[in-house]
C-alpha cells in the first residue's frame, strides 16, 4: 500500500509540475500560490484543521517546485506561455 501511495503522490506532483511549466517563468510563482490555496481548501474539505491543511499544502508546493526544477534541469521542459 505504501508503494502505491508513494507512486500516486509522485504522479500527482508530476502533474502539478507540468501544469506550472505551462506558464512562463514570471507567472510560475503566482501559479504555485494558486495551487497552494486550492490545496488548503481541499485539505479543509477533507477534514483537516487550518494549520494541518496549510502544512500539507506547503509540502505539496515544495515538492512541486522541486519537480519543476528537476524537469527543467533535465531538459524536459520547453517552457510555456499561459
């Protein structure tokens, strides 16, 4: 089960990173902020208190930011124009 959860989280973060990469570099931070707020809302809807939802969203944004950097460094991203 843990391997399946790890795989699902990796795929989720990869999808989020690919979404962020659709934007030019100047708009990516705004995109990450929007994702963070959405993830906070989702956490609250799932029953987390505000603090837990924000901590979880912070973690997801950090992982997404790291994935964006990894994709860029690997040459896998062409950038984008949203």
